[in-house]
C-alpha cells in the first residue's frame, strides 16, 4: 500500500516530463535542418515554463525522480548502443587526440574556473560537456557530484551555444584548410561536443567524414566511465574532508570505500556495452534500447528545466559562458594541432 502511494506521488511529475519530451522530439523532427537536439529543446521548454509557472507539490517529487533516477537509467541503456571492439579500432587513431583534448578540457578548465571564480561543479560540468559528449557527459557526472539543477542547465546551455557555432564554422574551416575526410572526421569527432552536432558538422563536410566523425564520437563516449569514477572519488574525498572538519567520528575512522564510490549506473552502462560487444543483444533490440535511452534522457532534461529558474542562472553572470568559450576554443585548436604533429593534416 505504501509503495502504491509513493508511485502515485511520482506519476504526475514523470508524465509531465514525458509530455514535454514528446513535444521536444516533435519539434526536432519537423525542423528543416537538424541543428538542435531534443534534449536541449526540452531543457529550454522546461525553463520557459518555470519562468511563468513554478512546479507544485503535486509534480515536484516526480520531477525530482525523473531528473535523478530516470536519468541514471537512461545512461545505463545507452551502453547497449556501443560496441567496444569497433570503438577500440577507431580509438587506435583517435586516442592520442582525445587524450590531449581531455587534458585541455579538465586541466585548462580547472585554471579558467579558478580565475573566473566559478564553483568547481559548474566548471567541471562545462569541461565534461566540451571534452566528452555534451549533454550525455553532463548528465552522467551531475548526479555523482550532486550538482544543482541550475548548474546542469547552465552547462547544457553553454555546450549548446558553442555547438551551434561549430556546426556552421567547422565545414567552412575544414574546406579552407584542405582537410581530408579522415582528418576532418577525426577533428570534428574530437572537438565538437554533442552527438547530434558531430553528425551535423561531419556530414556537412562529406558522407565519409560524417561516418568517421560518428565513430570517433562513440569512442569519446566511453571516456565517460573513467571520468565519472574520477569525479566520484574527488566528490567522496571532499565530502569526507567536510565531515572531518565538522568533527564527525565516522569520517575520522572510516576510509574511502571504492565499491561505494563507483556509480552503479556506470557499471550498468559498461555491462551493457560489453554484452553488446559479444553480439548478445540483437541489433533491433539494441536500437530500441538506444531510442528509449535517448527519450528518457530528454524527459530527464525536461524535468531539470522545470526545476531551473532563469533568474537564478542570470545571477551566475557571464563568467560560465566565457569559461565555455575559452575551453571550446582551446579544444578546437589543440585537436587540429595534435593531428598536424601526427602527420594527419
């Protein structure tokens, strides 16, 4: 009986998020050019609604459930679309470029974040979105570091704005530099953020470049796993320091429990990726699981948008956007520079 009551409290908010997700997918499908992903559309719809109507207690619990639990479940299902064998084959070529771009994002992001006095959670969400895979990386890391919905929305917005610029500028710059299909695919696959943006920028150059860029992007997606684990450890250490400072006896006597630190949803993500790599997930089922994952992620971002106040974002000022611009520009430059020194350009 208690479980049924709890489920009843979750349904209204969950259904509201699903409705907004469906509207976002519809808007995405009727757009003449695929520039904006449904996730970003759903986030913005939620934020616009929040500006005129604040979530009531009737939907609040369901929205929180969707933005936290459903988001993690969506990340797990995403693993069914990855084939580690193919990713590793592409990764042989792209690993060096990815390593330098990730170091640029998180190393440079740390410095820029400190200089601009941005809180470490928002700074690293922007870096993760830029260095790994846009919204998916932000969604995966946010629950691990217990990021605020406002920080998530701001990081998503920053990533989205620079993705839009990259979709237009990358093909122009690629042709101007005379890049080959492979060189351009590697460059766009490692420097452009969100998957939909990589696809748009890649195929705008050529079909071969688009195919290669997409595979490189899948390779980047796997870096979510070690990144999330690293941030889980950092977050756990920071929490333990706070506990020690407050005089908690549990914090002083206990040590970091690695088993508890590693997020269960990332283990699920990896497990499905391994199972799929052995061909144990039928292709049709794998595609369906990916579609469900993407839709649930859109719903989760709709819930985050509904809980995000535009006024609160304004209080953060322009600094996070400057942070995003600097890191995005550095990644673009570093990626093409590494390719040049590798003799691929």
